[in-house]
C-alpha cells in the first residue's frame, strides 16, 4: 500500500436498528478494508475486511487515470450507474460482489494501458445486512447508483433519480470521491452525520490520484441526498453514489420442516419422501442455507435418516407390511414451528402414512394448459394407471393386480396449488369428472366419475388423456372397487397423485402505440427511446386457435423471476439489448404488466420471457417471445469531454494555458471528441449504425428551419457565429476529420459512435472596415436525426430558435463549459526616428478592439512573428512586395540596417511577450553603415487575423489579400523609420539662443 495518507482503522461500523412500516429491517454494518495502490501497469490486490462470508456484499472503489483499462476479478460486477470515465482525466469504477462463501484474502484488478508514472488506487468495503441483488446494469428497487464528474475544488456525489424515487429507511447510502491529483487533500462535508470511509492519496501531482468516501444509514425514505467534499486545490474529480436497501427481514430462520409423499404408498415399492426446510408458513419459500434434518419412522425403513441439503432434500421410505407409519423430523438449525406432512398435496394428519399391499399407481407427466394429452408431438404427456399388488414373498416387487381386462375406475380431482380455480379437468375425454370438496389425504369419493380403462398384461392402462385449461398443481384420485362379477369382491384399490399443468405458451406484448414493427426495418414508426419506460405485459395462455396473444388466459398462473431478454432483428448483425428490469414477476391472475420496462439499444427486437427452469412446482414453463417490436431510437446524442485547443496554430497554447482563454477572429481552434448515440442514462447504443443511423456527419453550412444533421458554431450571448453557405452571412469556416468516409462520401455513426476532429475558424465581419467583438463565445455542436432525436442534455441554442439544441465542444477543462474570448486583433508598429550613430528600438505590439477602440493586448504571449530580413527598395512606390512579404526596406543610400529581436536574427520566429514583440527590449534596428543616415520602411509578415487596413485600399484578388478575400483588413503592419538629423515638419523657424 503506497498511499500517503490514511484515515480509518481497519473496521468502520455503522449499526442502526430500524423498523420500516412495522416490518423488521436488518441493521446494515459497514466494515472497510485497507487502501491498495499501484503505479503504472500492475496488478492491484486490495483485501476485503476480515470476517466476510456467505450473505455479505462486497463493494469496491477503484480509481485510475482515464487512459487505463481496468479489468476486475471474476465474480465482480461493475455498477455502471455509479461508474464513469472522465475522458483525458480520471475514471472511477464501483463494483459489487454477492458472497456465497467466505471472501478471498484479496482480489486482483489488472491495470493496463496506464502511463509509467500514473497511479491507481482501490479499497473494498464489506456490508452485512444488505440485500444481495444484481446492481450492475441499472438502478432497481433495491439498489441504485449515480455519478457526477466535474472540476475545481468541490466534488459531489449526487442523489439518484431512479425507481423508486426514494429508498426506504434503513437503506445504506455510500458516497465515493475520486480526485485526479495525488497532492490536494480531500475533506468530506459528511452531510447527514455520515461516517468517513477510507482516505488515501497515491502518488503526487498530476500522475497521482486520491480517494475518500462517506456512508450512512438513511433514517427515513430518501433518494440519497447529495454528499460533497472539498479538495485542497483545483482538480478534475468524480463523485459516485451507491444506495442499497437493508435485507427485508432478519436473518433467515426455518419456520418448519415439511414432509411430502406423492403417489400411492404401497408395500411392494418404496415411496419417495421429499423434505423441505420452509421459511414461511405456506412453505412457498425454502431456506437458502444448509440444513440438516433427522428423520424417524415408527415402522418401515428410511433410505437415509439424516439429510443435509439447501432448501429441499429427498430420501425413500419402504414399508413391506400393510399398516400406518408415522414420520417425524428435527432439524439443525432448529425450526420454530411443528413439522407438517402432505400426501399428494393434501394434509396427512399426524404425519401418518398408510401403506397397502395393492393400489393404483398414477403416473402423470407435466401437462400443457388447454392441450389434450397426446403422444405426439414429443414428449408424450399422456398418463397411465397401473393396478398393482404385493408379490407372494416379502422381498417381491409389485406385480399386476389384474391383466388384460377392462375395469371401471372412479376418478375425482381437486385444486392443490392454488387451492381454488375456475376451470374444470377433463379426464380421458370426460369433462364431467367430479371435483372433490375435500382435500384430506386418503379421502374417497362415493360420487367419483366412473371410467372404463383397459389394462394390459402389466396391469397398466396407458395412453390416457387430460385437459385442463389453466395452470397450477392439481390432485387426481382414483379408486377401484372389486365386484362378484369380476371375482374380486371386497377388493379396494386407491391411488392419488399431484400433477402440474403449465401454460401452453406465454404471450409477450405491449398495448403501447407503435409497439409492433412487422416490416422489421426503418420504415416502422419510432416506438420508444432506448432506456425510456414502456408497458410490457407477459401472460400465461392456454391452447386454442389463433395467434398466441389471442389465446385464453390461464388465470391461476403465478410465477416470479421470469428473465427478460431481447434478440435483435434489425439492424443485421446488431447486438441484443439489455432489458431493465431484467425480469418480471406474475404475482396472480396469469398476467402482469410492467410499466417501467426499458430496453437499452436502438433497432427492432423480439423480447423473450423465460421462466426459471424447474421452478413451477418442479416443472419448466416454456418461454414466450414477442413479435417484432420497436423501432427503438436513441434517447439523444452525447460527446466525450472534448480535447479543445484555442489558438491551435501555436504550440504555446494548451488546454490549461492562459493563451487558450482567448483567440482572434480569423484564427482557428480545434476540438476533438467522440460523438455517441446514447440511451437514457448515457450508455452507448451500438445498433445506431447503417440505415439505423439516421443522419450524416458532414456539418451543415446553413441553418434551415427544420434541419437535420450535424451542426457546429459558436454562441456568444445572443450572437451566433455560425457557418453559412452565403459568404455575407457566414461567421465561421469548418473542417472536419471523421465526417466523411472513403471516397469523400458522407459518413455516419458506426456502432453508435464517431471519432471527430474539428478545425473551426470564427470569421471577421464581411466586407467592412468596421471591427466588432469581443465575443465571449462557447463553441457548440448540435446533432439531430430524421426521427427528431437531438442532443441528450443541450445547454445552448445553435440555431437561434429559442430552444437549446447544442452542447459545448470548447474548453471543458474544469468540467464545465468555459467561454473563449474572440477578439478582433491587429498588429501595430510605431514610426520611429533616431541618430544614425546608434541602433534604434522600434515598438511593435498586438492590439484588440474592446468594442470602442483598440487597446494593447497584454495577455498575448503566444503569437509568433518572423524577424524581417533586410532588402533594398528603389522608391516607396515600388514597396508593394515589401508590404506583402515583410522586411526592412532600405531606400536611397541607406545601408547596413538589420532587425533583431532579443538577439534573434532575420528569418527566425519570436514569440510576443505580454503582447509586445521582443517584450521590454523590443525590436531593434542596427545603426546604418553609411554616413548621414536615411530612411526605411519596416513591415512585419503577420497572420491574416492580425492584419489591418493601412492604406484604405481593398487588396481583393491581389496576391497580398487576406483570406478569405472579403476581409477588407488585408495589410501587414508597417512603419517609416528614419536615421539621422530630422526637424519637425511643423516647425517654420527655429533659432537657438545662448
């Protein structure tokens, strides 16, 4: 661990016991491990706090430079809503891991792609009493994340805006602070009396990073009010929020043990005994931890008297003599209630099971609602009844009770789970089979419906059919009464078993407008933005004629945890989209509409609801898939933090340089970034590509009323400095790298992104001698596709329509948009004269128009000027080339004069100092070598944006004109310099008096 400072012991405890709406809520305990940091590319191995095991949740804070790639260890999931990469600066990732066993001694994060001096830092927190949940892809009702990236000396972890809007009392609110500098301190405000987390600074300065955290248990329902910290200096930073609810009940305990036997207990075959560790009175849930149950029977033999299992275990019970046996059970951990017993889903009084030496064995496969049992198509789901009896020896297996005969067997049935219903059961084509009014195990029905069954040589009547137009678990009972005519007077054989009917199909649908997209292409009307909520309905259906969603509903169907997945239909080769929430519960009634469903990509999809395997009374409900749905479009467009450079023609200007705070009208700036099509929440929609990318990238050259495409410009208050196809209206020229593809064809976003680099040149006013400005300008970008999708979070009005449609692509070095001041500038040289016996200093400096007049621009220490070379000029009328190209133009007999700037000679470049060429030393002309002196013209070759109209002439079409040609200010600065004695032209008579 290489961090400089640490604030915390190894354990930080927060123990708060709360009651929420009268229900016990487990107190959340937070324990912290130690910080672990590394330098460069390395394996970072933070250790969790000690004592973490099954049921605990681990949370990791990992901070690295934005260029690095962070690879988490297996079993850790990034909390995407709380994690962000602040391009060109820092990234903070928050991860979670639900423990199902003891935590490892450490976990390894791989850091690659980092600079050799760059630091990364990490820490792991352990949570006890928190809800174990999937907190990775999106906010849910049990956990949520948020982040805020910024700059300056404040870092904020914001509240969350998610589902639900608030989280209940007892939820844990954690704030994580990451700072892109290892030197400044981090001091949390600790709002709401929050406890301080682990404080660490790794490295120092711009290659270092710092981390800190706070946390508290929310005393009332809240959305996690923001937490903030003060940084001891200015630095880019990220604040991340994580909220997780407390476990909704105290630690799981066993309510009671339940023993179940399904089928007919016979002396000639063992019965399967199912044992459940129930956590509620109805035994609808079982313990998720290991339970040991000790069984005993008053008679008969158990296959195992001690079972260790999680949730449910099985053994066998064999009893070879007719009679009743009583089962009992004890458990570790001990159950709080008495053991309950079931036979074929009905209560077995006093846990007694009666074994007979003959009976009817009913074998019923899983049925499909509304579907009459059939051998085809596979699998065969017809049922059978086997009449058996004990063999002649104690060790004999069951033998047929009769064979190759037809016998009348009475049937009756009942609802098991749920215990009521509205549909009837048809048995072997008879729809009038009676339903018993009792559910007591072993009961008989004198009014059972008699059906003739043909038994084969094995005593089996097979190929029997059932039809039940609902879902659930039913009990089917059978009884055979012997008769004199059959030669078996007084013989009674009974049988009973539970069976399950699953929905024939699941309908996945939505009642929302434009849900269906039969054409499966972009001709479909847009349905929803990626990540925007829509209504998704999943319904259990019984067999019938017509489309799945028109079939009868199975009202008794109820099931939780149906997984929701999508399959992309278009664009071809696209990616399947994440579904949030990723599952749906059907609590009752056979149907459920989830009103907050979202899908996180662009395109046309089918959506599949897949029930968990073997989870519907031990059976698997078939998955259901929707028709083509969509079209889903982006929620908006966003960009990464721009790499921006004002005064891009000079190397002395950089992202944090004073010289990037201004530029001149006519001088280029550059901005590079990645444009992204995104879902609500900001995740990239990778399917926004090909025909589904609904605009081209070459920037607009006009501002039409209903525009689509990509647009750039600059906004200075109410003034817009935008490009235009009309020269007189244009205030900007634009060059873009990445906006065209091969062959100079218009490009589009590919897989939801485009890397773009712009050179933007704000122009001087058109065809006028009148300067304008200064402008405090924000360079902006707007995008709008043919679906009307625009920027996700616009803050500027590119088209002047009165509504925001653009974002800043200018200076974002502090995390917020910073204006660049655009000046109308000019370079000026003052006339000078002096003795021919010594060199002569000349003042040359840059000025800007302040809105009223020109003033010296002392903030310019970036502009570079070439020191002019000496040349001879016959007469002033032949000085055009001198004025055009710059130089020291000597007239007449003047010789030997050369220009230098602080020792820099002709042909080399020098940089202004506080707006002055040569600073306090200025530009110097050497003394002439001829006697008597003379005069010269001095001209400096300057960029077009520092030219001014000196001669009152438009140089249009001439070789020396400024670019663009409509600039009337098109002259390099020039001055007349004289060496030797010179009188004032305004003095008529002068006499010296001694």
